[in-house]
């Protein structure tokens, strides 16, 4: 008697998930997995966006159930009322986000009176705040110019700014054109963290199989990258618009947590990501990016990670 009603019970079905992501080295293992045919399109698909802003818009519209975002971007989205949880950590920036300056600038204090190009994003705002604090400068001491990362190479070629807050793969392109690195995310450890953020309404039985497949595929690709770096570099190069020889260098500024590390970051009674999230949320609140404090309720969820020991 129940059979006619079963098709309408979505919680009994296995539903696919769609994930939004823009070009960033830390997300490349999943794009590589898609190109290798490891990502089962009947379970999980990737929507390539131009920016994190577009990825968040896709989450808000319900076009996708998941997105690759930095932790601060995710917290900003949560502040709009969008319920999101972290189910995986892609990477921790340990030098991949940086301040690049024209030749002759050797100290942060020399930024006073200069033009600083940066992207209109919370990541760049966090970087800018830390740079100015260390330099002993205020926002009024520099000329701030909103220049998207994708526009920075062209902006430098016409000398539209003296310094750029940038990240890979564009940072490598700027370095090849004569700029030098003056500051990077190694000086603010565990601050810029990229995560897989999932809408809370997709953290259910219906989407569980697809989410676990998506996460496991990332770790499969990460394992391939670790053991076959040259092959991976050649596969990734075109997507990053870098020569194959420059791909591995772009990854050097990242810590790429494996399965066990992800369990430590997201699981247990004291997940290691929790104090990082609290510190970043408080910083965003001070910068005026968050309108109110985030209680960080339901921020972490390790239920979709492979079992410990299944994948290293």
C-alpha cells in the first residue's frame, strides 16, 4: 500500500550534490579528479565560478548544495542567514596568499602613501588588516584600490598600483614580472583556511552518499597528487593557466590536510578548527565585515569524511 508514495519521499532516495568552486590551487585536486573521470557525475558535479562571491550566490539560490570557500567567506555567508557547515578542509594557506610590491620596497612601513591593489573580499580585508597592523599604518595612510585578482597582471603592466594583495596562481605571474614578496600568510598561520561548506538542509540522509563520494574523491586525487606530482602538474597546468613547471611551486604555500588531519580539525569534543574559527570571526567582527558575533553553532561536521585509516 505504501509503494505509490515512496517516490515522493526524498529522504529515502540518494540525491546528487552540486558544488561551486572558483580557480584556486587548493581546489585543483577535485577539478583534476573530474577530468580523470573519478567524480561520478550522477552523484556529484562541479560548477566552476568566477569568484567566491559567485559561489556564495549559487549557494544562496540553491543552485548548489556545497561550495569551496575560505573560512572567513563562509562566516560572512552565515551572517546573511545562510546555514552552512564545514565538512572538509581543503587547505591552510602557509604562504600562498601574499603582498607583492614593486622593486625598491623592502619594509611594510614604506607602503605609506602608496597605492595598494586588493580584491573586494573578506580574505583580502583580513590580509590588509594584518599588513597594516604590522606596518604601524592605518587605511588612511595608503591609497586603496579595488582590483580583482584576475585583473592584477594587467593593472601592474600599466603601473596602476605599487603593491597587490594576491594569491596563486596569479601571484606567480606577478612575481615573474618583477614584483617581490614582502608579506605572506606564513606570518599569520591558521588564519586563511579553505573549506568545503555545505548547506545545512543538504546534511541529510538523501545527500549523504553523494557528499561522501565528493569528499572521498578529493582525497583520492590528493593522494595521486602526492605520489605522482609531475603527472598531476601537467594535468593541472592548463586549468591554472600556469606552465607545468610552475604548478608545484604554486602549491608550496599550502598545507593540504589528509583524512586523519581533517578528523582532528573537524571532529571530537575539541576540534582544532574551532579556535581558528573563533579568532577569524572576532577579527571579521572588528573589521565590520560581520554585523554580529557568530556563535559558531554547527560549524563543523566530520560525518562525511572517510573513516580514519581508510585513506591516509
